[in-house]
C-alpha cells in the first residue's frame, strides 16, 4: 500500500505537467484560429444575397447582424462604416439610421484579417425635413398684399400641409394660403409651420403708411355704398377706372388690367367696366404689369342685388 502511494506521488507531477502542456497546446492552437470571412445575415441567420437592399426611411433606425467564420475564430471583433453619412449612419453595433434620401453602402470589416462584406441601403424620405418661405423679407404699403411661397422638403414628402401666423395682425394679416395684407405701419413677422414635424421659417414684413401705387377709392361714389368688407352697387354697371387711384410715379409705364378672381355673375372688360349679369358677389383685381408677378395689385369686393 505504501509503495502504491509512493508511486502515485512520484508520477503525479509528471501527469500534471503533461496535462498542462497538452492544455496549453490546445489553447495556443485555439488562440491562433484566424478569421476567414464575414457576411451580413437576416433574422434567421441566413446569409444575405449580394443583391439585397435594406430600405428604410429618414429618421428610422434598423439593426443589422453579421456572421464571422469560422465559429472558433479567436478575434471576432468588427467595425462598421457608411459610404455616405448624409444618407445613413451606422453605429458600433451595426444599427443603421436613415439621414436623407439616397443610396449608400454599409461596410463591415473584421479587425482580424481585414475581411469585409457590404450591405446596400436605400433611404426613402416620405417625412418632412424642412420648409423655406420666400421671400424672406417684404416691404408693403398699407392696403397692398402679396402671397408668400412655402416650399416643403423633400419634394416626395407625403404631408406638405402648413399653417401661417402673423406676429402682429395690426400690421399684417396672413391667410391660410400665405397671402399677406398690409394693415398698419410697422414691422411684423410671418411664420410658416409644417404640420408634419413642426418645421418653421419666417418672413419679415415692413409696412409703410404711404399710399399704395394702386387702390380703390369709392368715397362719394353715387350708388356704391360700403357693406362689411366690400361694397353694394345699386346699378348693374360700374366703371371701375373712375374709382381706381394710380400713382404713376411708382408704376411708371406699367399698364393696369382688371380681372374677376371670384364670382361668376359678372364680367369686366379691358377698360375696367364691370357688368353684372345676375345677382352675385364678385371680387375684382386691378393689377399693374404681369398677372403672375404684378408690380402692384389691389382687390375689391362688389355685390349687386336687383
């Protein structure tokens, strides 16, 4: 019995040394298993086809997954880069975030062996990313009006609805379509706000109390009486030129024209003669220059009831 114990004590260190050496060889061999390839995979762990395109929208973040082979590779660390960060970004975990409409490529790269794979990304932008109000400054005389233009970006945005507000309605008012009307002398700010995202832009409007280049003056007119925001005519025919004040010093040689912009119960000729054909309320515009971008224009609401 004593001999057996002695033999065990003699050979035990030898066995331990052999075991440690063998384990060290295994560990050393495992530590040197190199990365052979890396590739993007789907939710089921299947390798993505080379033609696969990840489609996301601006502001959306989607996780991606990769597989590093072989399974026993010692160093499976990877890094990610985006070919165009104006289109999409990617974080250290491979999560992709859409930034702007366009196409980009996400590249995964192994630290061991510099193995790579690519994932194509298409970013759609159906949400609003901004709005621009034009012009950004405006000078008007009391009684004048001008319609501002709001451009919502991107062009493909689904909801381009906007609202307008005036910082001082006593100076300028603004309609739902961006039509600004000068009410009193001073300065005010028109703000446009997108319903999607709440993006804003502004236009600074300065109003002077000098008379506008064009305006209607029905003071003392026979058969034309004020009513609410317009006038009621007692006759079916009105010579509008007789009541239109034109400041040639501001308009120069620009020709003045007339047109009906609301109502179907009347007509107006080139000389500004308004003729009612039936009971109706019409809005007449007198403008100087081009109808699409007049030098000056003024509107008046007239009604006739026989």
